[in-house]
């Protein structure tokens, strides 16, 4: 491959495999090539968290030969790719445009410069290590736990997160006293309530993740109350927590593929559009009854 010639999709896939080995994916995951001709040239790549209509349209408009997404389109089995179903419609659009689709999911969560590692670094965590190492002594694995340079109030940490993350409707939700001083931080980009009971999490001052459900979060907070209130919980947007990885991934691809134009999606694919305050209608009704 010359310095100026567009590489083939097969050559790009080899780079993707080197950067985010498929062996690092969880057993339940579906990573790698979803659609596309391995022999086709790729002169532009669009990176996105989600393979949805907006990012597919963006890739087609860009003239990209590859849409590389963090989340899988075909994680669970489908029986049809008919175009009156959204997954079929997306695949048809990509195929017609000559744009391949590749997934780097849990294989991009675990390694150095992976999703959780990027978030830990941006927060300034020191000596960050995996919550669940990929193997004994490994620097890769699920989540990260490390120390802030100095203790700060929980409210200040939440504000730092809010400044780091792209804006979303739900923002940053916090369970814990605003004045609680925290230093040891556990985090997991994306959905991480499966790690709530891990010793690295329960021994931290605060746990940052996304998609915290009511019952696991409530139980974790009740148990934390018996330990002086830690770990506090910070719940952020799933999409936002993983979107920070895209810039690091783009830099790695640009370095490995100098002949390819690599662009990050400008589309916010967090599924929520707005929030409304709860309880106001009930309050008005009570006032009227008075």
C-alpha cells in the first residue's frame, strides 16, 4: 500500500484488529465487519457511537467507505433485513452507497486508550487500573479505578464531568451528599451497574457510570449508608460517556492510515430529547382544591 493510495477495506480491518483486537470482546458481543466488500477501497471513515439513521446518512453524505461504530447493529439475532424494518433499511442504505459497517464494542472498552481509560485520563485519575482485569496483572479490562490528585467535593466532581461530556437532556445525576469529599474514583463507560458490587467499586468514594437502574442503584446506596455513604453514584448518559473515545480512536486511525480521511460524527445519538419537571400538575391540583 503506497502512502497515497486508498487502502482496501481488508487492510483497514487489519488495522482495526490491531488497535482493538476482537479477542478482547466479551463472549456475548458481536464485533468486526457487519457489511461491506473487503476488496473495496476506503478513502474516508466516519466514527460514531451508534449505527442509527442519522449517522448512516452522515456517512453516506460524506462519501465514506466505512462507518465504524462502537455499538453493534446486529447484537441480537434478526430474522429479516427487509427495508420496512430499521436495521434492514440502514444496511440497504450503506450497501447502496458502498459504505461498509464495522463494530468495535467491548473490544474497544477494555484496552489502554479504550472507553473507560479515556474517561479516567480526562478526569485526571492517577494509577488507574481495571476494575475487572482481562487477565491477572493485565492493564486492560472492564472499567477503571484510580485516585484524583487531591480530594474534592462530590458536587465539584459532578460539575467537572458535566464540563467534559457533551450536553444531553438528562445531564449528570448524582446520589450522595454534595459536600462529600471524594478522591478514589471507580468508573465504567457505558452501562456499568453489573459492577456495583465489585470490591473495587464498593471501596471507592464514588462510582461513575451510565444507565443505572432504580433497584441496583437503590440497593447500592442503602448498602453504602452502612459504610458512611460511599460510594456515591454518578449516572451519566451512555452515549456521552462513550463519545469521548471517538477522538482517541480517530487519532489512532489517522496515524495508522495516513491516506484515509477520518472524521467523527457530529450527530448526538443520545436517545432523549428533553426533560420535563415532575409534580407540577399535582401541585396545581392541590392548590386549586385549597
